[in-house]
C-alpha cells in the first residue's frame, strides 16, 4: 500500500513483489509513483489479485494528504500492462459473473479519476486492453517512442469488448469514427500513431519518459487542477455529438456485414457501446458496457478465440526449448516466390541475409518486393524510416554464395526437385558451411530425411515450411526428419517465433500436416464441380461455414499445376483415399492454371467465370452423367467432415503430437474458422458420432474414400 520509502514494512514489500502486484511509493514532494508490477515482471496482466491490490492502493492514496499527484507506470522499461489475464476471461462462464467482473474492474479504475490530485500515465511497451482502459482514466498520457510500445483495445480478438470503461472513454476522447476503427478492428498503435490519433497527449524518447511525465504532472499541480476534458472538434465532433453520427454508424455496420465479420458478435456489441458514449449518461453507458461484456464473454466464439490464444502462447513457448539457438547470418538459396519473401522476413527480424539465385531477374524482383513491403509499412506508420533502411541494408543479393564461414542458417527454396536440393545441400557442406549451422529446406512435399541422408551430419537438417506469402501467413511447419536432432528442431522453432510466426512441429511424411489435410478438401471440391455443382455454390457454402476463401478460388490461387503436383505426391502415399480428380490434369493440359495464367475456374478478377469452366463442361459431357447440385448440408459433409477425419489420422499417425497442434495448424495454415476454436473443437461440438455416421453413409452411397478411420470411430464412441 501507500508508503514512503522508509515506512513500508520490508516483509509486505517482499510479499507484494513475490506476487507481482502493484507497488507504490510517495516521494518527499508528495508524488506517488505507482508501478503496475515488480521490476522482474516481463509481462504485466491484470489478475484478480493485482486489481484488488490496485484498489487498496488507490483507496489509500485518496486518503493520504501528502499526495499531490500520481504517476502511473509499468514495472520497468518496455512494459506497461498487457491487459486482463486471459485465464480470468476463460474462467467466466455466466453472463452475470462477466458483468460483475466488468463493474468491479471499472470501479477500481474509476478511483483514479476520483482522486482529487492529477494523475499522469507514463506508457512504454504494451498498453493493451485493460492496460489502456486504466490509462484512459488518467488525466494525461505520455508515451515513449520505444519500439515495444503498442497501444490499443484488442479485446474483439478474444471475442469480447473493452469492459472496464474503454468503449466510453476512448469514444469521448478521440470521437466516434476513430474509436470505432480502433475498437471494432482491435487495432494496435505504435507511439507515434497513438499521438496522431489523440489516444496519448505526448510522445517522448524512452530515456525521457518519466521526466516528461513528471513535467506534465508538475504543470497540473501548478495549475491547481486536474486536466480539463478534451473537447472534440471538427469532423470528430459532428460525427460523434450530432445526428450526423448515423453516418459513422452506418459505415461501421456496413464493414461488419462483410467477409467473416458476420461470424463475430463482439464488434457489433462494441459498436452499440461506443454510440452509447454519446447518447447515454456516463453511468448508464458504463453499465451497458459491463452488461455487453458479460454477454460476450460467455459466447462460444469468445471461448473458441480464447482457446486459440492459449494455443498461440503454447506455440511461442516452442521457441524456448532446451538447445534452441539464436541464428544471426543466413544464406537463402532460391529467390523466387518463397525465397524472396523468407529472406525479407529474416532481414526484418535482424538477421544478416544473403539471397542467392542462379538468375538475376528474381533477385531484382526480391529487392523490389521488400522495398514495396517496407514502403507500405512506412506509410501505415508501422515502421520508422531508419528501421526500413536498416532492414534493406541487412539483405544482400547475388548469384554467388560468397563465404559461408560465419553462416549459421542455410535455407533453400529452389525448385521442388529432390536431386537439386540434395546437390545444393552437399555443396553447402563442401564449401565450408560451419558444422554448427542449420541446413533447412522449405520443401512442401519432399522428404527431409531423404535430403539429409547423404550428408555427414544429418541431425542438423530440418524442414522449415513457410506458407505463401511468407510475409502474411502466420504458420510455419517445422519438419523433423528421421535424423533431425532436438536442438535443430528447437532452433528452427525459435527462428519461427522470432519471425512472429507460430511453429507446429510435424513428422516427415507426405504433405506434413497442412497440405495433407488440404488435399482431400480441394480434391472433393473438384469432384463436386464435375458432378454439376457450380463453383459459386461450392465456394459460398464454405464462406458461409466461415472459411476465408472458397476451395475453387483457392485452387485458382495455388495454381492447378501445383495442385496437380501435390495430389500426385498424396496419391502415392495414400492410394486408397487420395486419387486426384481428373480435373487437375485437364486444367494443366488446357493451360488454365488459375491466377498465374490469367484465369482458371474464375477469371483474372477472381469473380467472373474463367476459361476453366469450358474444361469442366467438357469433362462432364464426356462422363455423360446428368448434372446434380449438392445441397448445403452435403457440401459441408463432403468437404469438411473428411478434413476432420484426416486431421485425426495425422494425430494417430504421430504427424503431430497433440490435438492442439491440429487446432492451431489448420486455423493458421488453411484458415479453418478461428471462431470455432479449431477443428477438434468444431468436431466435438458438431458431434463426432454425427460426423462418423455421415461419413459412413457417404462411403456406402458414394465412394469408399469417405470411410472414416478407426481413430475417429473410437473417439466418437468415447464422446
Ligand atoms: N509457392 C508456394 O506456394 C510454396 C509454398 C510453400 C513451399 N514452397 C516450396 O518452396 C520452394 C520454392 O518454391 P517457389 O514457389 O518459391 O518457386 P519459384 O519457382 O518461384 O522459385 C524458385 C527459384 O529457385 C531458383 N533456382 C533454381 N535452381 C537454383 C539453384 N541451383 N540455385 C539457386 N537458385 C535456384 C530459380 O531461379 C527460382 O528463382 C519449393 O520447394 C516449393 O515446394 C512453395
């Protein structure tokens, strides 16, 4: 509680430190320095305990006549507060408990506002969710320009909304349009952007943060008052405080009807709360917000997203396994679609990279691509100009590998040909790649074990399978070959985490996890096309299921040539179940490969019918079977249920170790709807027995490929 440095009992202080609660000291000038955690805390979250500790401190501060002002800050450099403890969110299962938790949290935060003395927040590092809501109850917010500073209300990403006053305070502070943009999209701002948006009042270099915050506090103390409420001006005023507000609301509603937004109820509830900030008295606005939080926190969507959050945390921990090393210097061989993207990612995250190709043209394209990417991020304010320059400086390109003496990561992304890859790996060893360096392949279908088999130290060969485009796709499959050692797997996982990706470790079998599950899904879509269901109907059914893109459009994006190659690999491995649909080869023969050739099933615009429709029509005519349109139910059963079966097969064959890998891998790798919490969560909710029965019926009436595995049957019986 509140103490001077001298009168605080050492035992109490030690106990608080041990529990990582809020700590407060008052100096000789009457300035209370309130820290949201102890110095050794890397991540500060608002647990129940910390909230109660904060409550007790604020009550004491209110009654302490010595106190002239309060400085609120994080436990140390680079950390303010990352928001509510997600475990707390997960534990709440009743609307009334969620509402009560919101009321309690907000009333604690309101004590800051009720203090008679000014309060200034000094923000550095994550200031997210409840952390920002706390800062919004302060009179002034000063932020540091530290690279770790991130400010926002990302609650919608967990299927909830800011419930500790955030929708009300942020809306009134920055106006309705900006608040809606930030809250409904869960946007995070860096310090400079937060200043521009009016979320913070001042931005200073990291080293000056506490001094600047103190200056602000002294100003308020000298003026003898707390900060006056900021008035909205111009468009922000008109679109918030007048009937023109309807325009901002309509624009937000329209955005919420598009794409996958319709599956997420929290942004809609948050929208109403933000409007309440201008149409309801303050206490009623707060009360409505707490009620909305209670309603959202119990939804299956929130529970699914929270489940996924924990899976991402688990995946990040893979980067901390024993033996994991930090890599510094990379040589990427192959500067095409994948190599260029991977090299850019490595350079961005601080590795010195040399990108090599046999051709100059891809290298020039790779440089240009990185420049474009950085330009976009500069424009959005996600990057400072000096950071962009440093990233570009870290990426060198050339046709010659140069010296390998200090390379600790050698990664190939050349053509999908085993002998080429084997030859290049042998060359790397022969040219003096250090014995400790990792040899990685980005192969999407070849055997890592086979690549390593002829090398003197096969333990350091690993698959690091990025998805296309590597700049955007969050999953990395780390493929453990037969001989790959644990330290190499751990180091590859650490690299993936450093790049901001989520690693899933898989065994070295055809298609690994993601392409293995994707194969029957895309194959079935092609079969449905040839039976007579339109591409539009197939794709719409999957969009309505919650997939980000329909399977027909996806094949167009991937390319029929790639799909045909992958299906051949899958057929060789699983000849009973994965016979490729004849459409793949026919589209390749007709050169209607998809987006890369100006159209496949769809035209270049991805919407209008493409040249591939004629190929479909021809094949249908040749088969001579009358066309039939599958119902929505049939489409889900034939496209999604085999995906469930295939995922469990992967688990039972040891391709991944845990159901949680299936959930994370397929959400991040193929866009399985995140709001379900992942494929196994979906399957259990749908009923494993229902899925098994439907697959049995399809196998009986249509084709043996639908026959579910014993693993699925066993689980269905046990559910
Ligand atoms: N494209 C995808 O969607 C995707 C996704 C994941 C993994 N992959 C895998 O990544 C690898 C590369 O695929 P891509 O799509 O980037 O191919 P790409 O054809 O775009 O690029 C391959 C590059 O390798 C270069 N190259 C060929 N032989 C070389 C050699 N001996 N030395 C140096 N450079 C050489 C080529 O000039 C070309 O620029 C493949 O193994 C592929 O299976 C591709």
